[in-house]
């Protein structure tokens, strides 16, 4: 095998490309491989790309708050002039409705105070002022469409909400992944597309020594990183890396539907990201004055874990359910008869917290289980993975003494053991896309 690299990354989605960039910045001759034709073509391409700062755990919120700073100055992070044609972070803020389900956001507010994250408390009246298309009655808990009480109000008024201004969405998740690819290439990284990894090669001593592609080509490297998104479990099994893991990952099918904003209201300019567990939906503005509606996976909806290579990629009744739930909040919403939007997969871990870790196989690492909520953290995930790989390759045992990672913008340290593949299930998690 003459084709040799310091590190091979399987997967050129947003986290794979960010990790390639950070490894290249550390001086690793890095190769990104993807079976699809270009960077960000996998689940990243259909990401809602919402960047928010509220999470229910300290580590979750600290990572998101640190990451926000990279999106806020994307050009600086990429090390390109501000005039460069790069993806846009639309900083429209994020409103989260206070509900019994999220314990009226008490934990989120305490953590925001601890980290100095700005927020505003909005009454139901204030919500109606900012979003005059909204009906602020309570409808929760969310119900299935065939429930006779689907559209019945359960209370006269929501308990209000919290607006985090330092939030928004990235205009084009695929384009921002290409930005990461270009930045990584400028530092010497290489990418190859249309290359499916079918085998992880190991030496007699058990260390990884490279990968084999579908066409039989072998590429040598003593470091291989699994960032294969919804295929993460397939790659771990291929490597035999799943044997010492207590947390596993599975592909979960999701539908995201786009509907036009009600006539007369410019949601694209005046709207914001809204997380609304009272109706089990989150929304954000979408180009062309549309509204993108995703699901917060309420308990009444069955979770559809699938084979990532064999699943129903057309819309089902689920997209209509999501649109109808949002129509409870926005009575003038028009719902097109033919659904538009996306069907794709989350790579979900058992506690909906990602795994950023080494493995039991020397040289094999993983950034997986991103559970529908790690797009926003890609820049920091890339930095953490590069630091972790460098640390382990210098002989440290991260399992015994987990690496402490410094978040430079917010000047905090986080214990990377939080993201271990061998952790106990974290009961502080929301066990949902909200993390
Ligand atoms: C519908 C949806 C909405 C989302 N919304 C948000 C959001 O609003 N905010 C947020 O923060 N996060 C969100 N997420 C989550 C976020 O998009 C993901 O966490 C993130 O995009 C994952 O990036 P990745 O690089 O890990 O994986 P992917 O983008 O999935 O990339 C993995 C790559 O690995 C490649 N691959 C797989 N197997 C092989 C193989 N054998 N050989 C070679 N290549 C291989 C694939 O082709 C793919 O390109 C959402 C996800 C989905 C699906």
C-alpha cells in the first residue's frame, strides 16, 4: 500500500469535514473519504441547521455556546476574508415555549445564567406581539392525528417562553460543509468522493492500518475515524469497535416539511426559530417566505429506527401530522396537498448525547450518535476530535484519564469523558432531539 495518510476520516459531512480541517491544522496529513459525490451530501444536506444555545445539561449548553461564536464569525473560523462567498448564519434568535414537558425551562435558564448567555422572558402577550399569526392557547400534550381531541385546546394561555437572541440557522448546510472542505484543503487535507469503505484493515497487533474500498483499493493509515453519520454502527461493526461500547447508535427516520407562511406575514424576515413542545414541533424560517417544520418526537409518535441502506424515503402521514400540529399554533396556515421538504436519518445514541471518543481498537476513533442536534456543534466537535486523537496518539489513555478540553471563547473546560462510548446512560438528557 503506497497510498498512505496520517489519518483517514470516513464521512465528509459537516462533522467529518470540520474534523479534517482541525487535524490538518494540527499538521496531520488527512484524507476524507465519502461514498457520495461531494461533501455534505449525506444527512448534513437535509439538516435544518438550527444553531441554538439552550440544552438541558451543562456540557450540552457549554458546547453549543462555544460553537455559536464560530458561526457568528464563520469567515474568521475558516480563515478566509469576510468578503468570501461562504454560508450565511441567519441570527434570528430562538424562542422556546415554557411547558410542563421542559419543566418551564428552569434548568436551561439556570445554566444560561451560569454561562452568561443572554435571554429574554416573553409573556404569551409578547409572543403574540412578535408573532401576530400565533394562537397562544395551550394544546399539549401533543396527540396523534386520529385522536378525537387532536385540535382541542387544553388551556387558555401558554406559560410564555424564553427568547435566546444568539441563535438562528445556517442558510445552506451543504455549502457550509464545502466551506469546511476548502478550508481543510488549504491546510493540506485531501478528499475523495464516490469511495465506499468496506473494510477496516488491522495489523497483527490489533492496531488499524488502513481501509479497503469497494473497488478493492487499499489506503494505509494508522488512524481511522468513524464519522459516518447514520452509518456509524455499520462502520463500528466493520471495525469490531462495538464490543466494548455501552452506548450504541441507530438510524432514526425523520420527516421535515416546508409550508408557505400565512399571507401578509413575512416570517422569513420577522420570524425566528421556535421550539414548541406544547405542539411537539420546532420551526424556522425557510427561503421564499416558507416555514420549515420539524418534529420534537412527542411520545404519541412511534419512533422509526431503520436500516440506513433500506428505508422509506418518501413522505408519509407524519409530515401532514407535523403541519397540522403547527396549524394549531398558526390557524391561518395553508397546508399544500403535496408535501415538500425532506426525509432523512438521525444517528441516535441511547441517551441522545453524541459519542466523541477513541475506541478499544488502537488508532480507531469515532464522532457519532449526533442524534439530530450536533450540526451546530460541528466546529467544536472537529476541534475536540483533533485534540483527542492527538492526545491519544501521544500515548495518553483517554479511557483512564479523560481529556479535559478548553473552550476558548467561553473560557471553560469540559471533561471529554462526558462523550465516552463507555458511559452510563445520562439521565439528565431530554432523550430527544433537544439533547
Ligand atoms: C432532518 C434532520 C434535521 C436536523 N436538524 C438539525 C438542526 O436543526 N440543528 C442541529 O444542530 N443538528 C441537526 N441535525 C443533525 C445534524 O445535521 C447532524 O448531526 C450532522 O449533519 C451530522 O454530520 P456528520 O458529518 O456526522 O454526518 P453525515 O452528514 O451523515 O455524513 C456522514 C457521511 O458518511 C458517509 N459514509 C457513510 N458510510 C460510508 C462508507 N462506508 N464509506 C464512505 N463514506 C461513508 C456518508 O455518505 C455521509 O456523507 C439534523 C439532522 C437531520 C437528519
